C-alpha cells in the first residue's frame, strides 16, 4: 500500500521538458533572434504601451447633465429673457434657444381662407389638390368658397402665414451656456464632475486653449468652432452638438480624468439633402375670452437646438487581459521558431541534415521489428516500476 | 575582450527548435490531420468569417434625434393640429401624440365634493377610508359634509371626474412622423445620417420592403407592425418604441452603413401585470379672471408615446484582436498533438514502444553515475567555449 | 501516378509529436506540479468561475422609462397637485418635483427699477457696473434714473426679486414615484420589465430589504438613502439619481434577470465647488389683458430633479471567448516548463548534465563534416520514399 503510493508519487513527481535541437549557425541565429525581437517589440510597444491591452475598458458611462442659459435679447421690440426663449425651461441636456418667432395671434376655432392668398380656386377639387401639396397648417377640409375664390379651411383661424419676414433676435450670440455634468463609470465606481471644485467658475469663459475646463460656453464661440453661418442660423435654426468626452486612464491619478469638449453641427450628414434646412417647431399659448371661449397664439419658432452628448471610456489595469496578452506574447515569441524551421528545413542547403537531426522517425516496420522477440535484440525495454500510468514516463536502457 | 564578445555572440546567435518524433502510421496520421482540419475550419469559418473576430467593435454610439409630426385630427368638435396634440412640442426623440383628453375646466382653489358622486358618508372616518382607496385627485383633506352626505376635499375645484366617456381622436393613425437621426461612432470617427441625401424624401413613406430608408413613418404602419389594437390604444394610450439599429462593417464602404428600423411595444414586459394599462399624464393650462384670480383647466391626456431608441455597433479591422486570434488559432492547431498523444501513449497496442521513443528519461541515479568520474566512461562532457550563460546551448561530443 | 499519390499520402499522414526529456527528480517534480497547479487554479477559479471569462457581455442596453408621481402638497396656501408641481408633466425619466416657487406676478414689458432696492446710483456708469455684477433678470440696458436714484432696466416689469423668503412645500417627502422601465439587450434579444407581472404592485412600497422589486418609491426613502438634508433640499433644490442596474447572467433562468435600484446625489462631485448650490429654473405663464396686452407671471422654481439612469450588462456563454481562454489556460500550463527549465538549467548543481540531455547541438562543423563524403562514414543518410516535401519527415537509418 505504502509502497504503491510511493511509486505513484514518484511517477507523478517527474518533470517533463521538451528536448531541443540547438543549431549553431550565425545566419539562422540572426534571423531567429530578429524575428523574436520584432515580435517582442510589437507586443511591448504596440499592444502594451500604445494600445494598453493590459487594461479593461468601461464605455458604459452614466451621465447626468443640467444646463443654464443666461442673457437677454430683443425680438420684435420686446425684451426676451430665459423664461421666454429657452425651451424646455428645466435645464435639460437638450434645449433650444429661440432666435425667431412667427406668431399667429388670436386664433379661434372656425372656418377661414387658407394662408396662400395668391391661389384662386374654382372647385373643391382645385383646393384638395392645392392644399395637399402645400400642407397648410390648420387644414382639415379644404372646400372652395366659389364666391370669394379662395380655399376655405376648418380649424384654428386665421391660418398661419409662415412666409412673413421677421427679423431674428441678434443678441443670442452673446448668451452663455453653463453646463453641469456629473458622470460615473459603474465598472470602477468612479464619479467625476466636469469642473474643478476649487476654482471659481463664476467669471470664467470656455476657450479650448486658454480655459479648457471652464463649464461656461459663449454661444458665438461654439458657432465659430463649428464654422456656422450665424445669420443663416438665426434665420432658419440649427442643431449643434456639444460633445463632452471623458477618456480616463484610472491607473493614473483620478484627477487626470477630465472632460474634453468639442462642438459639431448635428445636421452635417444632411447637408446635401433635399429638405428644408434648419430647426423649427410649433407650440401655442392658450387664452380664454371673458365668456370662456378658447383662443390661442400659435408660435412657429426657429431655434438653435443644443444637444449635450456625453461619451466616455475609462480604462484600468485588469489581470485577465494582461495574462491573456502576456501569454499570447510569450507564445508569439515561440512563433519565431515556425519561421526559422521553414527556412531551416526547406530553404537551407543542409535541409536534409537538419531534418535528420530534428525528426526522429518511428515507422510501423520498426515497431513490428522491435516487438518481435529476436535473440540479440538491439533494444531491451524495461518498464519503470511505477504502479500508475498517469505519467507516460518510462525508463529506457539502451545498450549501444 | 573582443574574443569574449565574439563567443558571447556565438552563444546568442544559436537557433533552438524542438526535436520531434515522427510516427509513420496511417490511422494516427488520419486522426492527427483530421483534428488539425477541424480546428482550422473552426477558426477560419466560425471565428474569422462568421464572428469576424479580426475586428474591433464600437458600441458607444453618439446619437441625436429630432422628430416632426404632421397631420390634423378632430377631438370633441375642435380641430387639433401639431401644436395641440404633440407633447413636448420641440421635436425630441421621445414624444407623445395625444389621442384623448379628459378636460376639467374652470378649476379654482377651494372646497368641493370629491368626484365619486355615488359615495355617501356619515363621518370623517368614512371619507378618509374612501378617499385613501380611490386616491382622488385634488384631495388633501377629506372631511365629511354630513348635511349633504358627501366627502369634501380641498384643492382645485371642481374635482376631476376621469370616469367620463370621451370619444378619442380617430385621425391619429394617418399622422406621419419624420425622424432625423445623425449618429457618430467616436472610436472610428464616422458620422452618418439616417437617410440618403440625394433622394427626395419629401414624398416617400417608410415600408420595410418597398422603401426601407425613407425617414417618414405613418402611425398606422407602425401600429400594424407592433400588432396593436388601435381602438384600445386610442382609448387608453400606449408606448411604442421606434428602434433604429446601426450595424456597420467599416471594412466595407461607409455607404453600406445604413439604419434598420424596427418597432416594438415598450410595455410588452408588463402585459400580464396587474396595473392600469396604457399611458396617460396630466397637465394644466392656467388662466386669470379679470380680477386676477387664478384658475386652470386640468387635462388628463391619453397619448401614444413614441420613443426613438438608437442602438448601434460599428466594426473595423484591428491588429490586436487579429494577432491574438491568429496566435490562438496556430496554438490550437498544436492542440491536435495533445489528443493524438493520448491515443498514442495510452490506447495504442504499441504504446510502450512509442513512450520509449517520445520520452528520454533522466533519473537521479543516472546523473549520479555520470557525475562520478569512472575510468573508461562512455560519456565525456566538454563545455562549449561560450563565456556567457544566457543560452543553454552546449556542445556535446559523444564517442560511440 | 497512383504510387505517387500513395507515397504523398504516406508522407502527409504522419504524426509529429515533441520529443520530451523526463527528469525523475522529486524536488523538481514538486516545483513543476505546483506551478501547474497554481496556473490551473488561477484559470479555473479566477478567470472562469469568478470573472466568467467564458461569457460574452452586452452593455449596449436599450431602455425606456416612464414615471408617475402621486401626492398633494400645500404651497403658499394653495393645494398643489401633480399638474402643478411636476415638470415636465409627461412622465419622462428625468423630471422635477417643485418644492418652492418665487412668483413675480403681472409682469408687463416696460421700464422699471431693478430689484436691488438698496443700491443708489448717480450715473449710468454706476448702473452698468452694478448690474453687470448682479446680472439682474429682465435687464437689457441699465440706465440711472438720477432723480429717483435707482438703476432702470428695460424688459419685463416689475423685476424679479428672488431674495424674498418663501416657505417651501413640506409634503413632498410623502410623494410616491412609480417607475416603469422596460429594457432590451439587443445582442441576446432579451426584453425585461422592472417588476414581476404576477404581483400586485399597487399597494407596495420600495424597500431595499423588505421589497426590493417594488417599483413605487417614496421620496423620503430616497432622500434618506442619499443622506440628504431635507430642509436644505426643499429650500435650494437638488439633483438625485435613481440608478437602475441590470446585471443579467443569461446562462441562468431569465427570471433572475432583475433590476437593482440605488440612489445617488448627482451634484456630489460639485460639493466643494464655489457655485450656488441646488437646482432651480425659471419659466413663465402668459396671460392677456382684455385689450390684448401680454403679461406674464415669472416663476423661479426650486425643484428636486430626479434622473432615472438605467445601466446594464448581460452576459451569456459564447464559444469564442471560451475557446480563447481555454487555449490560453492550456498554453499557460505549459509555461510551468519555462520556470522549471530556468531552475534545472541554471540553478541546479547538475545543470551541466541536464543541458546535455535537453539540448542536442548541431554546429556548422558537424554539418560540413557530415556533408563531405568520407569512406567509412558513421552516418549514411537515406531519403524516405516520399515524393512530396510537405512534411519534413525523413527516415534515418543509423549504423552504430
């Protein structure tokens, strides 16, 4: 029993290593070491240092944005403040600064001519065709008032005439946008804010070189960065992206985990599209007359929509990718052998000789020969005294 | 010095390769080559071609959505246009089309009976119990008006009676939703829009087969796709997801990077839940009487909420995953040896013979023997003239 | 032809395995097996069981959130219901509960003194300096009314005085927030809702221990969890994150894929910042006088903004990471050899002997010698009868 255990241990506690053939050849040695050097350089330089493959990444950023706009403008002789020109008012990450309003006041439910005055109808069919193509707002049925010669619609009257010329509010370029962004990388449980707490941010103004961490952005700075035509923008509206990019290497101090701002024109992919440019939407303010009748003021507003888009990646050392990459690296170094074997065994003048050294052949005939008991056999096999077969180790004594 | 360097170089510039045993056996050869073939097929076919493991993926999509709804409906004899039935109006990715409104007009702050007329109280305790269970809107204190026999509440009066039957607006199924979606994959810096700029999109209508890239969606098409009961939806409201999926293989032309639309019923996971179905919310319009008293009109609106959800993955060739997978593949091919060794050394009739060939044993006794200087020793060891020990290469001369 | 094919097959269907050197040494065996054990334990225990490296992850969660708040409060003697204190009303994932309102009623466009009564001006320059620093709302031009001694502004008059003391609405802590969240993991096409459909959720209340799956949250529970000063919060406003975390192991039953709620103070990163704390925004309600003049009531509202942030990861078994990790594991076990070789060949007393056994040297001289035909050469090489050179296998017959 004890002896069986002992012999079993003996057979397990053996060490197995590959038998190697060493070729003392300068040219081959140079190729071999060069191949190894290139592979090591690639892994150390590119995989580990440049691509930081020893780190695990978290792109699943949790973000919360609040914004606050400040400034005053004058539109159609009325002073506009934040409550007038910001939509929606609650300081979301996506908000619009209204630059131009086409108002259609005192609209009541009823029947009235559609807005396009120049069109004269003679039958209902005329109106159906005409209104179908212009898609006038307020229309539900288009009938021809044959006496007056216009198409009559049912809905909020008078109908909106959005062809009217309105001077936009020019002061919007001076408005400032304050952005508060707090983020968290759930994988690493790291929480960050978009500005340094110790600095006084009340008086600063963002500038990508002078003050890249100030969270207060002047509208014209953003418009300049995105190379917008300000006049066109005020007239037609537009969509601007304020991109906050967090690229954090958490192996360094967390204080280096800071945001990087950039600005983009969100409708850039539609630049060449055959559609009405700009950004506008309609809303209404509702009133009641003394006798309780509803009426409204319809606003078609042209606005610059700002979309704060937060994106981020945090990276930190992690054992699994490191181990996998180190092992891949070590294994890859061994790949140098594959290359050199090709040269050695196929391209070398002495290929034949190397093959003999590298390969030891066992053919069926040889085995059969050896298994047939012959007097004076060259090989006598003695099985090692191991009682378990886990290890394939066998002792061989050869008489030369 | 120079000679030491030279000999050191000699010892470094050696090439080391594994010594192999080659077995000329058809059955084993077939198993071996078959195992290699399966492994290579798996890597080439599944890992590289099917799963595209040579690419790196970016799922961290930046997206901006604006929407615009068009159409007219009639609710309670009034014509409704976008300004009336879209909430919020600014064209966000998440918006509601109002299909039914329960209005409670001329609400003033005061005390009044709660809405459920059928309930008769005799004490305050009755009311607290009753109101607690119905959670009537407008209630803050529920006292029993014993003379009239009803529970009295304090708040906006009269209280809302949301049991009233209102016919919903049926025209909403004809409304069209225009969706503008611009995305960016930050890792590859690729920006795309959801429609082809050169096509005229003003007149098209989305159809998954006929016109899969048109960004204008008719509401009833979406409802059909999600197999909704339109009558129920108009009555109770609902939540619909418009999913825009970007799957881009950036190794191909970027013009193949197009969106795929799908529609889902967002409240599907709650289908069997014991809770009030549908989607509704309340808001109020505020008015002032001539003498400056505030009053309001409470709206309980039933709406179809559309949620444009953008999701995406871009993939592009990258060196690191390619190298790791290629090396894994090459290493795996070597794994065929492990399988065949098991067969060769344990299942073969000639296992014993193969073991002798594969393994060369070195036991303590042998070492001790060889280290004791004996006259007429069979092995005489001569250390190679290398002056540095980095390489383990030694020259051996054996006299047979 | 046939014979050539046959011999080619013979040469392909050979099996090649590494020739090994087996060292029967207890100390080295122990080190070798221990190294292997540590490597296997690391892969089985850490990589596979703990880090679940056999799974692929989807962090690209699609989420849709709707919320509904219930409760009544009293602010400035008026009863407030949801339509009054929730902003925006449509039940978004980000919404604000208004706790305090500073109202500036009956504002008309005009000229009036700015709000800070204590400031006396004597020139326009005084006003420009003063108003620039206080940034009074409603200001566009600040001129000194020298007779009255105050700065005059143009805009909505009277100007807002936000220094006024208002008692906030204390009942907000009793409000309940009902959250409906449906998610989808696009990679695995798994859709889940945030509560169990079979349970009656109408009467439950969330508690992280007692009822962790109830989707109804009482405001004071959330505030307690984030350790907020409730009085301060009601006074100044604040930002609270309700984080819904989905961590799903889809190798288990999908019913175990449940949300985990946590609460955080979103302005925590700005705790030490030199800026006005809290959360507030301004909006206006617009009215018309009998003669059609516009006037408004400006609201500066202090609110608690709740942001429902949904984050998630689903994991499921996948062949590619499994194969890569298994192969890395198997390759790593072989790394034990590298360690032991170092000991064996450099630190062992019998290093010299082991080197002889492990390495078989082939030097240029030997090759040259063997290639020169000599009478009575010790080695005669006979090329195997294979007609194709794909396999490097050669048969060697050596006469000892």
